[in-house]
């Protein structure tokens, strides 16, 4: 099913008059940060994330209200006839997507298409010509009120394994400590040290690492706004840790890492468990673990949520006039499917050949080394 903007003139008022929809270019609406948290509850749809991680110059804020209360808030930018919504990893109703698209096409004649890069919505047909595909995923764990209840909710095997390794670690290393830093207290060097541990582990597996220097800078900036860092130390030396963000009662894990010298303690699982318990102790009710097919996410209680990329066109003629952009979306869809296949078949000959080739090519780039000592890792598929 599809419509033109004119067809939807009667659709928009059905969910509130035009007075219930506003667009802000230079002035942020009041309570914007709190309303974003209430509506979406995800770091990638939060004001601190937008301000530290998205190009906000020229960005606008769209607010839809039902009964006087915001029912949808989208931060977006327009470039070369394409409107891109910054909100990601959030549940958005089909109604709000259609209402926003109708408003955007009516108010901005230069816009030919509206792109939502990664949202969770109803699978039914939209009222505009649309391309859609599963673009990202998010493993989410619903958390009980206490760390003890969370531990009890795990499978017996997982629970016993974590307890056994933690006891062994504490027995053989009495100096073992857990340190927590939050927001402005966070030391940038600590964040970078945890990233370095992760990089070393990834390189040891001959895989590509997705955090370069610019991304590390972004993580540091956002951490000092809404971050929580959990650091594990033995004899004062960092042996594992995680970098996380907290928005309302939801946490997002950005980086989790450990020193491979402590693999016999399954330290990665221990870091994950202690991080989740820390989040519960600080009031978290959901923990977002990002994407990927890492088995530990399901073992830790995560349930996968698929996020779609939606590209809505003003009309079929506009789709035809933007055939090159539609082709690009088609390529993105194929690449995403290929990536998922490799994640699900990470031991296959083809997957290993692809990663080994990328690893070799990366080692040939001047200024980089394959042993993980370089400070500017190559780009790689994100874990989100």
C-alpha cells in the first residue's frame, strides 16, 4: 500500500491537528532530553549521543504531540534531498513514522526520501513507496530488581561456571578489585586502556577491529557525559573492564574486554556478569548488549531485537528519479545479509578467508601493524 503526500493530508489530522506537530531549527523544545529518554530509552536516541556523535550543525527537531504530550521526537538533518533521522535502536510505531514522513514531504519540498537507519517497528506495509531491510540488531536483557535475582535467573551451568571462576580468581589473586567510575569521574586513559585490551583480543583472532582513533575519541566524550566504566584490577593493573552508558533505567554496553593472560578464569564472562550486576545495583531495568552473534549475550539473558532501515520515498516517480540511491539501499541490504551469514558461520572456510584477506591488507597499510600495536585500527563491522 502506498500514498502520495496529498493522499495523506487527511491522515495526519487523524492523529492530531497540525498544531500538534512542530519543527524546531534553532531552539530546542523544553524537556527535550527527558522526553527522549521517556519515549525511547536508548542511548542512540538520546540528546547526549546526538550532541557527541552526530553532525548537529543544521539539524532540526520534530515533535509530535497527542493530548499535549510528545508522542514522537525525531532529530534529523537534510542533505541533497535526503532526510536522515538520527534516532536509532528505538521502537517507533508505524503511525508515527507515516505522520513524520507526511509532514516532512509537505514542509520540505526538496526532500525526495526519508531514511530511518535503524528502528524497530511494525512489519506491515507503509503508506509510501518504501525500501526496508534488517540493518542492525540489539541483544537486550530484561533485568530483575537485584543482582542476586539476576544471577539466579541464569542457567545452572552458566551460574556455576561464573561463580567457580570468580572464586578461583579471588583465591589466586587476593589483590583483585572492581572499580567503578561514572560520567565526569571517568579517566579518559582508562577508557582507552579498555579499548586497547579489546583491540589486542580481536587482533589475536585475526579479525578486524571497529574502533579507530576518531571513534575512541567519541567514546571518551560520550562516556564523560553518561558513561559508567567498570574496571577489574589485579595488583593495581587493569586486567579487564567495560565501557557503558546509562540513560534512564537502561544501560548500553559499548566495549567489554579482558587481558588474554587471564583466559583460564573466563575473565570475559566475569566482566560481563559483574557489569550487569553493577547496572542492576544502580537501578537499570534493561541492558542493551549491541549486535553480533556472540554466544555470551544469549547466556547472559539477552534476547535479539532486529532493527530495520526504512527508506520512504515521496512517490514512485521520486523513487525512479533517485534510482541510484535505491540501488545503494539494495547493495546495503545484500551486504548486511552477507555480514549476518559470516557471523553465523564464523568458522567457515569462506568467512576465515575474508577475514584473513582483510587482516593481510590491513597489515600492508603504512603506519599500521598486524600485531595490534598500532593506535589507529582499521574500520570493521560494528558490534551494534
